[in-house]
C-alpha cells in the first residue's frame, strides 16, 4: 500500500544534512555484507544447476505422469476424491524433491469436517503443493480461469471438482457459484487465494472484492493461512528453486454467521489483517499462538 508523506522544506534540508554527515558505519556494513555474501554462496551456480537439471525436470515428470493418470481417473470418478489423492501424491513428491521442510503451526484450528473457507497467501507456484501435503483432508480450490490454459494442470482443475470463479465479479460465474455453494454447505472445505494471483514482490496484495462472497453466502467460517518463505523459495518469472525451511501458519476462524454480501469489504479487511499478523509473526510467536 502506498503511503503519502508530507515533509516540510526545513525537514527535508535537515534530513539531507543528516544523511551527508552520518555515513554508514563500518559495523553496519559488516552486518549486511556477510548476509549478502552467504546468500550469494548458498544460492549460486550450484543451486541453479541443481534446480534446472534435477528439481525442475523431476517436477515436470511428476506432473506429466500423475496428470495423465488423474485425467484418466476423471472418467470414472467425477467427485474429485481420487484426483485429490493423486494431487497429494504429486505434491508429496515435489516437497521431498526440493528439500524444503515445512513447519506447520495452528493446524488444530483447521477442521475438514465443517464447511469452511481457507484463505491463503499466494507468492509462489509451490504454494499449492504445500497445501496438499499439509492440510490432512479433502478440499477444493477456487482458481482463476487463466490456469485452464496450462496442460495437465488446467485439465486436472477442470475435471477434479475445483471451482473457477471470477473474483472481480462473482455474479459472472453463477453456475460455478451454485456448484461451489452446494459443495461447501455439504461440508467440503474450499481453499481460496484472495489476492487473485501470485504476489510479484512477496508482499501481501490487496484482496479482490469478491474473495469471500462464497463464505458469506454459505455462512461458513474463514480460516486465514500464511505461507512464509515461499516467495524466496520460488518467486515469479524464474525456475530457480532455492531450497529453504518454510512455515505454514493457520489462524483463528473468522465467523461470517449473520453477515450479508454487504459486509464483504469488512470481512475482507478482517481476514487480511489476520493474515498479515500471521505472516509477520516470529517463529516463536507463531508456535505460541
């Protein structure tokens, strides 16, 4: 969010003089340079070669093989349950391959037997495998239509019970909304990425206006989830996977009982604030929550 700054001319002159008279101290340089050097050594050419020639080809192989099996299974199982199990296997293989352990906190707040909407941060293409491995129940994903153009991934999404909704204008997806509401009310949890897509900077983006339309219509609780470290693991516009420890932090349920679609913006702000708190908490704070 851009913040406006009002600075008087006198303050500006004073700040410039302070900057001129107070150069960085050697101690501060010594604190920053080792960290930068360590990052460069850890994720240098060896890390790139490992990613480009081992991690990435294996992930594409898992996707090709299990995507084909999932597509074939969809002819016999239109409920999506078998495809979900295949997606979990695909995700497990990926997470074992990329050597990035995930610490999960607050999982007891998640309940796969109740109609709930799980609102998750989205900064990496590897967020979905993390969810499939660490949410121990069946769920369906609300996704944007652009993903349908991806081979195997798009086919799996279309034929495994996932939900394609225009979050900018939910009313334009009436058929999908009715189907999703039916699933949600019957107890099938939904996962939504309220930012609408991956964050290009790792910062949490503004939420789309219709992100929680379904939760309010179904009077379902919303569970905030922050995935921490995934942007550094694999940001947009690169195939270099930088193996590192990750965190998945599950927050307290946010009820929507008694609310109407007029409350969408207020609910969105409340969920975003909860996710930001989870994301910015230290590891010890997350464990204590």
